[in-house]
C-alpha cells in the first residue's frame, strides 16, 4: 500500500512539473508526459506497466468527455453540428475502410476484418489531444469543431471496431453496422439527456456546494453505465449529459455550486488528461515485449504504422477540403436572406408590442407562438453573424487537418481486441506507434503550423459586445418592480411623495441603495465612483454611478434621512441587498436567454455571468450596513 501511495504522489508531482516545464519550454505538457513515461519504461529493471483498456474507456474517458461537453457552449455546438458530424462519423467510417483495405494489401495474412478493425482504431482523433490546440490561440469556432469531433468520433470508431471484431467470427453486413451505429447513438442520446436532466433537477434542490460537486462527478458514470447496458455508446451518453448540464446549470444552480464544481473539475481534468499520456508512455515496454512474439518483423510494423498515419492525414485532407468549401458556400447563400429575416423579426416585434393580430403564411398565431417564432428568427440572424465573423477558410482548414491527432483512445481501443484475435500484438503495437508518432510529430509542430498558416485567432471579448450586454442588463433592471418595503424606505428620504410615484423614479432610488450596498462592502466611494473592473457591472459598468436608469439618484441629504439610526441602517442594508439579488436574477435570465439565441459570444457571456456570480456571492455572504 505504501508503494502505491508513493507512486501516486510521484505521479501528481510529475503532472505539476510537466505543466510548469511546458510554460518554460514551449512544448505541450502531454508530449512531455508521453516522453517521460516512455523514458521511465525503458529503464533497465523497470517492471512492465500494462493498463487495462476498461480503465481508459470506463474510468478516464467518461469524465473527460463530460467535462469537455459541460465547458462547450451549446449554441456553438449546434451551429457547427454539420461539420462535426461529417468529421466524427463519415471521416471515421471512410478512414476505417480505406486504411483497412491498404493494410490488408500490405499484410494479407491478417484478414480484412482485422485490418478494418485496425483502421477503426487509428481513425478517431483524441479529445484529450485537442487540449494542445486550445493553447495555440486559434479561433473559438475551430476549437469547437475539433472539440465536437473528439467528443463524438469515439462512438463511431468503437461501433465500427465492434462490428469488425464480430466479422472475424461471423458474417456481418454493412446494413447491420449502420443499424448498430444508429441505435448506439440514439440510445446514448436518450439516456444522456434523461440522466443529465435528472441530475440537474436533483442538484438544483441541494444548494450545498460540496455534495453538489460530488453528484456532478458521478453524472458521467450514471450516464455511461445504463447506456452501455442498453447497447448504446456510454461515451456519447456522457457527452449528452454534459451538454444538458452546460445549458441548464447556469439557470438553476447557485453561483457557489457552479464555482465549486468548476474549480474541482479543472483540477480533476488536469490529473486525468496527464495520466492518459503518462500511462501511454509507461506501456511502451509491455507493448514491445508482446510484439517480440509476433511472426511479423519490426520493419513491417513500422511501415504499416507510417502508412496508416499518412493515410489518416491524406483522408482528412480529402474530407476537410470540400467540407469547408461547402460550409463557406452555405454561409454566403444564407447571408443573402439576412435583410429579409431582420424585417420579419421587426414586423413580429411591432405586432407583439401593439397587440395586433399576427399572421404567418396565412395562419393567425397567438402571442406565445409569435414570440417563439421571433426567437427562432433572431437566433438564425445571430447564426449568420457568427458564420461571417468566424469563417472556416483554407487557413483554418490547414490547422484543422494537422490538429487531428491520435491519442489514448487509439491505444485503449486496440487493447479491447479479443485475446484470440489473429496477430493481436502486432495490431496493438501498430496502434501504439500511430498514436505516439501522431502526438509527437503533429503535437510538437502544431504551433509552427499555426504561425505559418495564420488562421483567425481568438479575439477575446469585444468592447462593443460588452456595451450591448450592459444595455441589455440595464433594461432588465427596469423589469424588476420595486417592492413595497423599498418604497416605504425611500419615502423616508423624501424621494417619493406617495407609493404611486413614477416607477422609474422608484427604481432609480432603489438601485442607488443597492449600489450603496456594494460600495459599503467594497469600500467604494459612491460620489467618486469606482474603476470599471471592480464595480458591479450588472448595475452599470460606466462610472461614476449617480445615474443608472436615467434619473438622478438620492444624494447625501436623502441618504442621511434613510440611515438616521443603526436600526434604519440595518433595515436599509437588508432591503437593498434583497433588491440587488432580484436584479441579479433578472439580469442573469435575460443574459442566458440572449445566449440561447446566440446574440453574444461565449466569452462575453461568461465574463458577464462571472461578474453576476461574484456580486451575488458577495451579497449573500455579507449583510453589510450602508454606513
């Protein structure tokens, strides 16, 4: 037990050291870990390390894919579903067939079924390997496509692999393979959707960060196991559950829950991702020793691996090139309808505002249907803007081709081959060579490819977009009625003559008290304002703060009347705190609704949500008085 503990501690130290070395050397941490693991495996007297494939497929990959799905903007995934599907399904199927045919010509003694199985093993890109791509600073659309491909293509490859293994011992038609794949995906999506919604429903009723985080860590396995039992893809089920959590989590989970879960998952993902590459390197000795018993020579194995790796790149180029041409043409064709869509959206909006009868294609619809119809139009317009702002041209295509690295899923899939598979050790060794060479060659040169190709890069948050978000959040303030207790409090300051005073005046004064609550907590001068980065952006980032909703806020004389005694100060603090919390809830809702429509970039939305979360946590943690 002591030895195991020492190994675990050493591995954690190595993971942390690799991250630091990656920053110093410019070499991606996964590559450093792979080389380190291989170096340790070659030390004389070092015992063999043989990892059970179930450890990777059932223990490591489900949480990795779930976490990637949780962090993926659902709107971006939807927008890029077509190219993701082509790369994750069609490309994997074509690669498995073509590589299988070529390997069968090179090594005829293995059999076509085993060769297709090898093709399926080396076809999928690795979701973990795309972590290298993200650090290269490429555009978020390119990252979304590569991430989405890595989330789904595992299922495609494993279904084809299963069918190929079955064909070694029985006759299986192409129709059966297609049916198996469709059933595996449908079952997985249904199970993942149900588990995702069930777990979000449970977590929303807990409100405690620690048990919520534990439940979030159990979610990918709760989706994986029943999906596998029902002959679906457990990995796709974990992805589906993650996408549900990504969409629903910000709406129903508290900031404390989400921040705690995010921090824990970030650390866990670093450990799991690093473990994958470290274990790949450590397995080198076991794979080599198994290969020594094979009748095929080393040279043939290296030749087959080289051909397989080259063919994965050639086939990827053949598929990606026309795919991006089609995506570009489709975007240009759809953009021609933008003006028509804007007019239709405005027409529906005007009709809703004036309570006119709304007729679409000769059918009269009610206000709810009209609002949903307008939402779809707005979402389509936002999609068009997204396609124009983030094109996928030849420069992005070159990076997309080179970024298709193989990784742990390739080696894990190879080890799932039955023990009585003809020349199993040869196939596993070839898969190891392909995965290792892919990571070392493509991973170490990806940064250079990005510099040469110069694709669109990640732009960060657009100031104009931030301004539009602030406008939207200010509008949300107007929708929150001032509670009676707040009105009475304001009446003490002489700001309202009676409770029927103009709503905007009441809101202006109410927001003023909410702002003073923040000022008290953060030691901000109400008169002089605060730096934009430290002020409550949800109440208005432009400072100083005396105007928020177009009305002059109460000055020090009115403030003195409201806060004339300790009791009044405590009362004012609590009332303003509760009102500020209501403002945050309203602003989060309109922000998430706008995000669903795709009106803002994920970076801008995430920044605004982080601000709302931080201020809500401050308000909930401290009931500071206003003096």
